């Protein structure tokens, strides 16, 4: 029998990670005192000094603090437990410093030195990354959230942004397909602000707009900062409509001895909840009761769901980094490898990569040159767990509906195929198909900064990001879809496709910083930005392969090229590009660090918009008042910090298809001339010279607070945003237009919300501490306008329900309505015969066939109104325990597995148990109504981590931290489906599709080592 081994090379796995090291002089990395002079003058010999650095107020360890021997270049850093080790002599002075704290000095006596650093204006001095620069937290006048590495979620993460899931109020991060290593992550900040444009925030990695998240790995990230409101995101203009996420990676530090770090974890996935379809014995019981035709007993007892689960799945991740620096230079190099396997069979991703960063200063410290290079290479097996355009995973749909008495194999070892509606054998596909992707991603950037005078500097920045992937697909001659009585006549099918995208960015700017009379501080930024991007695609397919010997590596041998009785082979290619140019500036002013004002202006031009509106203007202004700096609150023992912020900003959205404003050509039919057929071309898009940006106008009122010597800190934000000039494809008048649609600006969406973030040191007793973090947000938005005097649209529909039956769309969006509204029939009961009854508009009841469009109404909403998280961290000596809860509230879920699979009309396919219990009275075709809407509110015990910092008595190991993490441990909900955390971003939120990827509980063991 032909099997999958023929599709893949046999033998053991051998992987090698090559690294080309750049020959660079980093200057003197480590200077030792002259030992001969020590002996001559009787200086005591050096010893290993160990110690800790902690916050004097909270007792919490300070991670990344720099320890130096005063007057020398010898230096060390604290690990994630605040511990350090350094070589020094008795009587020498150690200096401990960290941004936001006052520098402290202690004299070496014994082998232990412990520092307690006093906050310099406490946490208000923490540096926050903002667009094109940084600010002290105390100076920020916009809604900006910052999460440092020590506060990241632990455990194996499929996306780096999962590190901050639940950590930022208003930031919604969802994985519709759970632990599938080949699925994406849905990200939304403060809801939706567009109908056709992008809905995800702009991601900026080390200054590269639109950076690729495949290039950042756990252990390489220093912080993730989120620009939430318009006054913060306006500096990014047309790409800031959905907010901005700034990812900062770790860099080398000057005057630090060479150090090494190793991060690793191993992880297993376990199915959290399986669907309750009938087992073979239950199926036969209903045959015996006369509910199912006895001919449907096919003689076997199988559990296809169990066959589709990889019970031996194991994922592991490794990241090894080297860092160091001398007086004038620093570097950091990291290599990573990950073997990620999902809970489904034939569902994995193997990847390796690395990151190099280097920095050097010169010209009397006035010139700084920084370089970053990152690469990622991955290979993905897409066969198992693959989803369609709606997010359905058909293989697990088969696991529910396939007859459990049907065998999986014939007696001769071939695969058994059931003939019921929408049936196939997934195991056959796994054996006879290839579906793989190989992807290579590269990023390189360089930055030059020249300090012209003390107050003025000039910076030039350039980057290049390249992403390329190749897909290969093959269906064997033995595949069921290729069988003899199919269109393929027993011959194989192969296809290949390629996609290449690359982006070049150049930015230059001047920075100004001046303080006048020790009271007035002014900073300014003036810059220029240029970005050019290109996308290329190619695909080809052929069939008629009489042998599987070549797989997809000899496409020309397929006989469909010459045999017109076979499906036609195909090929295609495509290319597009776009350009973005901007001039931008920012001015910040503060008086006595009490009153703050910030103004931003960006003028931007995009090739995507019409000739009359190539350029747009994006202004912002914000102000802050630190009330605790006033005399009447300066000495208040209860209120440590109180600051009021108010901001207004305008951002845009240009993330639409290219050439939407231009008339473009497409292919038409062919015409014969002298026996030769010629391709015709004609307009396929109407021009619109007035096409312009969507614009979001946003107000944000915020309060930053700190109580009881900042043991309790947090922020409260209230925002109101209105997005106007929504981009949408409307029907065009014919004539004078040729095609039937035109892309234009009509409509608006309003969005209002409240966000709260609170952190507190709940208890501090000797070696024990307990800290808590809470985030919560409320949001509500509606479509306020959809039409104007020229272009009309009654409503928009989303969430088209699959066959059988013509059930239509589940969600309707119309002018004045809320986003995410379910629209359909209202359930009124069943007849004695088990037929549906629904309410009509006048309140009477009627059968399904008697219901018309006038009887339909809004029946629910799939967008959560509230989201919240609650984290607890307990520390005792070397132990720490993190318990993290996360929840979403006040929304509905359309349970489509119940709609289809819990209906006896789905027989002779298998059904869920509820078809004979909860819905046993039903004896009618599937109908969409509020009968299948359920309360989706839930709370998850999302992460629990127990860690221990092992004290090492060797100079070779700086720190050794081990931890065990469980994720998605428990879910508290009234929803009857597999998992209430489904896709709740976009306009089709709240639909639990009948095809699913199993949600899992994951357990991991990790290790962080510093050498």
C-alpha cells in the first residue's frame, strides 16, 4: 500500500543552525587591575562578591541593575531575582544603579553586599517607549501602557504578543484555534474602527513599522509598549488608527563582562474538552430504539476524534544569548530553535533563527552606530488542523459527524470511505497528501546618531524586511478525490505557490532637548519618513500524474497539459507595490515637572489614495497636570501621585488594497482571428480620484494615581472615538461607470469605553510578598452612518452560515446599530410534531416557512462588553507563585455545533448526544434563531506558574531559575460548547463554528540560566 512515508524523506532528523559572525572590534570588554601592582602595594586579593539589589520601598528585586567596581570597568548585572555576582577586593566600593532609582554605593567587606535602592521619584521615572523616542512615565500625557519582561506571562507562547495577554486594558488578544502552531493571533485594541481596512494595531519592532513578529522570540524581548489613544498614535499617521504596539528587544550593555543566557522550556498539550458525539455503543442503542435505521450499523466501533489527536505531542524551545560590552561598544547575539507541535496529528512547525545587535560610540561619544539583524527559517506541516476561510477545521467536523460504526480501514488495509453528506476520511488524506510551507524571514536595520551640540542630535535610520514562503501540495493517485471515477481519473494532482514581500524604510530626524532656568523643559522632534513595499505572488498547478514517484517536483509531467478530458491546469502571477512618505514633528513642554503639554503633527502621502487626496494631516495635542506637585497635596501621606491627562488626536487608516483609486485592467474572454485565440482585456475597477483616508478622531481623559507611598498605583482612562470617511465598495451607476462597484468614503463608527489598570503590593512581610494586578475595560460601539446622498447601503451582513439549508447570514450591521449584532428569528416553541415555531412581528407564532424578512429582528450580540484580568504573584525566599485569571463578559455565542449536529435531521451522520436529550423534541430541518444563542461570559484560570531561584555556589553560574506553568487550566462558564473563548474580533464575532480545533490545557517546564 502506498503510504505517507513516500511523501517525506525517511531517516533521522538533522538540523544545523549556521551563523556567520561579523568581524567587529568591540573595544576593550573587560579591564583587570594590574595584579603585580596589587602585590607590590599590598592590595587584598580579589574575591567573588554576591548580593542582591532590591527596591527599598517594596522589597521587590530589581532586574537588570548594573553593579560596577568604582573607578574600574569591571561590571555585572542582576538577574531576574535581583541577584548578582562580581569580582572585587575587600575595601573596594561597589556602585549599584538602575534607571528610575538613585545610585547607591557600598564598601566590600565580607563576600556579601546587599543594596536597597531608593526610588528617584518612584516608578514615575520608569522609561516608556513612545513613537520615535522615549519618555519618563511621569511625563506621558497620552494613554500609553508598558509591560516589562518581568511581568510577561510564562509558558510556551505561539505568538510573542501572548506574553502580554490580559496585561493591557483594552487590548484583546485571541487565538481562535488555540494551540495550533500554524494559526494566527487576532489582535484588537479598543475595538473596531474600520469596515474594510485593517483592524489590528500597527506593530513596530525596534523602530521598524510593520515589523514581523516571527523575528522576536521569548527571551529576546525587553518590553512591549502600547500606544492606545489618538494623541499617542498620531505620530504614525495613517497606520495609527488601530493603535500601535512597540516591541523593544534586548541589547548589549556597556562596561559589562561577557555573559551568557539560556532560555528553554518543554510543553505538552492535552485536550481540555471533547465533543459529546454518540459513541458506537450509543449509536447502536438508538438503532435498537428505532431512532436510527439499522442499515447504518456498519459493524465497527471507532473513535475518529481520538485518532486525530497526537497524544505524544511535545513542543520545546531553546534560546541561547551572549552579551557584553566595553567602554565604547556593546553587543548581544542570540540563537533560537523551536519544535512546536499541536494537539492534532500532522500539525507542527519547526523553526530556527537568530538575532544580532551591536552598538558603538566614537567621536568623543558624539557618534553612535547601532545595527540589528534578525532571521527566522521555518517549515510547517499544514495537513492537520487546517481551517477554511470561515475558521472551520473540517477534519474535526468529520470527527463529530462520521458514523462511529464505520471502520477506518478496509480489510485489505486501504481506507474506508463513508458516503453520507459532507463525508471524507481524514486519515486517508494524511496518508496520501502533502501540504507544507517553508518560510524565510529576514530583517536588518542600522541607525546612526550624531550629537551635533549638547541640545541637538541628528539620527538616520534604515531598515529592510523580507518575507518569503513556498507552499507545496500533492494528492497521490491513491487519494479518494483522485479515484478512477472522479474527474481526475485516478491520476495525481500537484500545485506550488510562492509569495515574496519586502519593505524598505528610511527615516531621518532631529531631536532637541533643552531646560531653561531649571524649570522649563522643551523637547522637540522633526522628522521625515519614506517606506516602499512590494508583494509578488506566483502559483501553478497540474494534474494527470500517472505515478507518485516525482511527487510535486516534476509538474511538467502531468498529462492534463495535453489531455483536455482532465481538469485544466492553471498558473498565475501577481505583483503590487505602494509608497508612503511623511513629514512629522512633536514638541513636549513641561514646567517644573508639574504641567505638561505635547503636540504632534504628521503630514503623510500614500500611493493608495486618489489624485485629489494623496496627502493627509494628522494632528494631536495632549496635556497633563501632576496635582501632587502642588503645595496642597505635596505632603499628603495617602496620595503619592495624582495626575490628570487629556488628549485629542487624529489618526488614519490606509491599510486597504493597492490601486483602489485607479482604473485597472483585467482579463476578459478570447476572440479568434485566423485560427488563433487572443486574450482580451478591459476595465475591472472604477477610478476614484477623491478616495482618501479613513480618519479616527479620539478624545481621551485619564487619571494616573498612586496611594500609600505608591503601594497602590494605576490608571483610569475614558475615551470617545469617532471614525469617519469609512472605506467601502458601493454599487456604481451604470453608465457612466463600467464595472458595477466603486470604492469610496462613506459612513462612520463611534466607539466609547472605559479602562482601568491597578497594581498593588498587598503584603510585604520579611521574606514574603504578595502583589496583585488588575485590568478591566468596557466598550460599546455602533455604526452611526452607512450611506449618503449618492451612495446607499441598507445594511451589511457577516457570518454566512454553511449548508445544508439556506440559513443566510447570522450578523447584520446597519446604520445606528451596534457592531456584532445577531439578526434572525425569535424562538417561540415547538408544535406537537416537533416543528419549529417562531414569533412574527405582530407577536403571533408561525411555522418556519411562514416567517418572512419583516419578522426578523436583533436577537443578541457577539462582542464582549466587559473584559478583565486579575493576577496574583506570591514570593517567598527563592520561590514565586503566579496565579492569573482572565475573563470576558456580557456577550452571546451562536452555538452552530448544536444547530447542525444536535438535530436528528443530520442523521445518518453521527450527531451530538443533545439531539436525543436537550433537543429530543425537535423534528425539523435546522433553523437559525435565538434558540441557539447562549450567554458566553466566562472566567479562566489562564496561567499558574510556580518557580524557584536556585542559589548557586559557583562563579560560573549567575542565576538558575526553574519553573512549571499550566495554561488554560480551568474555565468557569455557562456556555455548553467546547470553549467560550472564540473569535470575538472583527465583524463576525461570537460565532462558534461547527468545525473546530480542540482547545487544550498546556503544561510546561522551563529553565532560565545565566552564565
